C-alpha cells in the first residue's frame, strides 16, 4: 500500500507541527504529494440572515488568511528542503471538521490524512468533540492521528501553544 496524496491539517499548534513532520516523512517514503491545509473558522459561503439579507463579508477574514498563507509558505519550504517534490498549500474558510475530514479530501482525491491528536480549538472540542475524532469517523480515506514527536516520544507541552517552526 502506498499513498499518493497526503493531507495534513495545520493550525499553528505544536500537535499540528508534529503531524506535519510525520507527514513529510510519509510523503518522502511514498514519493507522494503533500497537501497542507489550514482552515479559518467561519462561514464557507455567504449566508443570509433571518430577514433574507445581510451577506457575510469575507473581507473580514483577509488578514487572517494572508497570515496563514505566509505560515503555510514556511511549512512548504521546510517540506521541499526535506525532499518532498510536490507540496500544495491551501487556506479555506469554513468548519475545520468538515473541511479537513470531508470537503478537501473528496475534492482533491486525498488517500491519507495526517492530523494532530489535539489542536488549538479547546472550546470547540468541549462542545462538539475533537476534530481528530470527527475526521476518523467521517473521512473517506485512511487517517493517522499523531500523538508523538519524531522520536515517538509524547511531548509534555502546554495545549494550545503556538510554536515557531
């Protein structure tokens, strides 16, 4: 079994960095395309309010999207320097669970999703469950949940931290 298109969710957490590092290794072992996805929490499509108007203005997300594009560019460079030949990056606005587990894998023929065991959204985890758990249940492909670093050691890290890569 080999993987051709690998997706890794990037949210800036230490756990997503660990997932990225392992996804790079899997991509190298399989000579696979590596897809780096960051999901900005928001409405995927403009919506109308109860009165039938009041479209969501996506320009409110522009600065966050641009910041994540820059961050993903850094990850892309790191993956390319490691030897991954085909790296794609994408930033989308929507629900992280739906985008990571369903929409992106279906529209990009992803055959492996690599995701950190936990991420930044503590409140979302408490209310509706973790993105990792949802992805395991709903993804149309294999899912690898990363809990350890490259030496397979669980890090004693503060949840929801933003590391520099």
